[in-house]
C-alpha cells in the first residue's frame, strides 16, 4: 500500500478511503485514495513532521486527531483515581506538538494538502499515546496516568474544554483503545494480557463503570473497531494482528425461571491453529441470567 515508513505505529482510515499513518520517522503521512480505494502506486503526503506521532482517530466531520507520543513521561497533576485535580484543556491553532493532542481540520470532510492544525493541550495530556473520538465529539486520550476525556460542546471542542478522568481505569493502557457508537470503551491491558470493555450508561462512562474481560491471552499495543463491532488487535509477542468477532443470539421469550432452548454456534476457520478458549459475554446479571457454556 505504501513504502518509505520507518516504524509505523498507528493507522486510521477516513470516509473517503484515505489512510493515515503515524511513523517513528517523526512524521504523519496520508496515503491518498482514488475513488475510495488505494491505487497500486498511491500518492503519499506528509501532513506533519518534527514530532513523534502516536495513535490516530477520525471523527464524523473528517477531522483527524493525532496523539503526540512524546517519549518523556511528564508528571501529571491528575490521575484516574483523583479527577478533581485535573486542569482544564485549551484548544488553539498551532504547530504539531509531542505533548498534546493534534487535531487536523478537514475541509468538506477531507484533509487538504496543507491543513490547519489545532493543538489540544493540558498538563495531563503530556506523553499521550492513544486517542479516540466518540459520536458526540468527545476526545479520549491515554497515557501513563490513565484515560482522560476532553468534553465537546454540541459536537465540537470549545476553546477551553473541560477535561475529566475516566474512573475505573486502574490498569495499564498501552495506547490501544477505541470507543464504539454506544460510548463503550474497549482497551487492551498490556501488563495483564487482557482485553476489556468499559461499559457506558446512556452513552457515557459513569463514575464507577462496569468492566468486562473479553480475552485473557493477548498482549496488545493497538486496538480498533470496525463497523460491525469486531475488535482488531496487534499482538506484539506473536507478531500478528488478531480479530475478535462478536455475534449475538436471540433466545426468544421464555417465562421467568424457565430454561431456554440450547443454541448452537458454528465457527469456520480458514487456517489451522489452536483455540485458546471459549467464553460467553452477556448483558445481564453475572451468573444469574445465562449459563451452561458447553463444549467446543
């Protein structure tokens, strides 16, 4: 798709099919699509240089958010366990920064060759690695201090937006996380080799969110979601990219206290391998609504 990269870190695709890549060569690059697809010999534009870019996210307007993945861990006054000490963020036009979130503004849904950049700064946004945007325009960012949310107003970030910590994130975020359409956050815990879902309530993460463990075997740096809610993860130790597919089953209506009919799922694999484990993810009360996971 494109060459000339040193160590690509993160990738994102916009509605036009353009591909954005952050690279350890201290540059952010755009691979230009033609009629929605990347041609065999694509045009590659350097949108920003002179800073170390991290994670990438794209909002509904086509604006591209790039985490400035600085390498020096700064002391942050706030933490995920003490959101009252977090200072507010500011948004202003400027050059790309390693200690901030950089918002590249789209024009008519696409990033121009010489785009305008807005820099979102706050003390707790130093050394940000991961970034994501929800349907309301709120921006999420992760660093060694935890996960933080920069709050939008009417879908856009004001000049001085409020920034809050996402409570319950008491595990190591490597920069790999994503937010789905319902506001749920999916994150890879590099230290514990787990993939977790932080559950939103009415589209927002509550003060004490419920957290589901989706997998306990993947050491992941990067994580993203597709339109079907499937999860894609980078698996550094096995040098691979993995896909966690989610599917739902309709058990029908049954009376309270009555066991529903058994449902069977058929999995088809196109390559050989070993199945690491099988689990059931339910929306109700644990151990009180669904059970009886069978053999595989």
